[in-house]
């Protein structure tokens, strides 16, 4: 290393060490407070998948006489790792360490983790319906096993249902990290706070966005590039966006939304409707409507409802 190289590096270190440079992006660490770990959360997701879809993930073969042992071992491992990560999430959200009781938060982490474990049977029941919907809705699917192994939507929906269960219990931060892991892996962005019913399917999936306050009924099918988003946020008296208000669409039962459709705002798409590809919907749609783009110059045609 030459003198010039050393000087450049030293100058960069000095600049990076200035408080005004890092204070807005630095997370302060307090004594005995842990940070959530992405690698540990990958273990949480992988173990959950092994439990929810026994025999499809992991190295162990499943037989009728060993399934209880297999699920028991994985559940115990999941519980241990999840307690640690939930505790880390609780620590991360702490802004007043002097008022943070570590033993109390550890107890809360154990309670949250056990509540999540108790929800796994219902999560599996919901995922069984999602696999069924994907299989029946895709003529190219040869088996449900192929759907579980190969379809990115099932991976993303699994992460969503795990994250949603954790968020419903009250776990901070961790659910969003789990949903963003699926987003990075599949290109499907489902906020863990969204409400999604049974028999949910996403065909292909890349580019799908489902916002936090979206409500999706049963037997809904989305294609790639669909956005269930919000329009511009209302502002408070200080000019800051008002958060926590419902701002995403309600999609009722038995709706199909084709590729690249954009549906914005707190509107309702009525049951049994079909939304064609590449359309832009900002007003509620009556049940059993069909909205398609059928002429040049973005002329839209509706039956039974408007946009």
C-alpha cells in the first residue's frame, strides 16, 4: 500500500466516523440486546416449510411411523430459534433501554413463539387450499408435488402466511423481514398485514404487489405484474403522510385479475368479477363485472360495473 492509498483510506474512515454522517442510519446497540439475523430467519422459514410440507423439504425421508418424530424434532428446533429471533426483534424496537426488562421480554418471546406453533395446523390447512388452487388452475401442473416444489407463488404465499400469523400475534419487525425474504426470492411482494382468504393463487407471479391493508377473499387468482396498491397518501397538518388508514383494495370472492392490471385505493372489486390485463382501476367494480381493454387508445369496456 502506498502513502497515497493509505491517505485516501484514512480520510474515508475519518469521514465515515463523523456522527453527522451516520446518525440517521445507525442503529444504537444496548447491553445484552440482540439483533435479528437473516440467516436465522431463513432457518425459521425452512423449518416451517419442513413442518408444513413434510417430506418435501429437508434431508429426512418421511414414513408413517416416523412422521411424528420428524415433525416433533423440527418443531422443537423451530421453537428455539424463533424465541431467540422474536426476542431480538423486541430488543431492536426498544427505544428506552432503561425501561426494557430483558427477562420480561424473553418471557414474551416464549409466549409469542408457542402461540405461533399453535397456529401451524391452521397455516397448513390454508396452504393446502392454496396448493389445490394452483394445481387446478394451471393445466401445465402435473401434480400437487410439482406445485409445492417448483411454483414461486407457493413459496411466497407460505412466507406470507407465516409472517401474517406472527404479525397477528403481535411480533414486531420479524414478519416484515420474512415477507421481504420471499420478495427477494420470488419477485412477489405480499405485505404480511394483508388479509388473504382460502384457495389463493398467483400464476407466474413475478412483479405482483399486495399492499398492507389489502383484503382478498376466497378463490382469488392473480397473474404476474398485478398491483393492489394505494393512491397518494392524505397528509396531516404538518404535511406528513397519515399512516394506519385503509388505503388498498378489497377483492371479493371468485375474482380473477389478469397480468399487469393495476388496482388502486380503498375500492371494492365485486365477487365473480374479471379484470383484464393492463387496465387501471381506481373506482369500485360491481359483482360479476368484466373490465377489459379491447380497442386501441386505451378504451375500456365494462359489463356490470365501472372503473
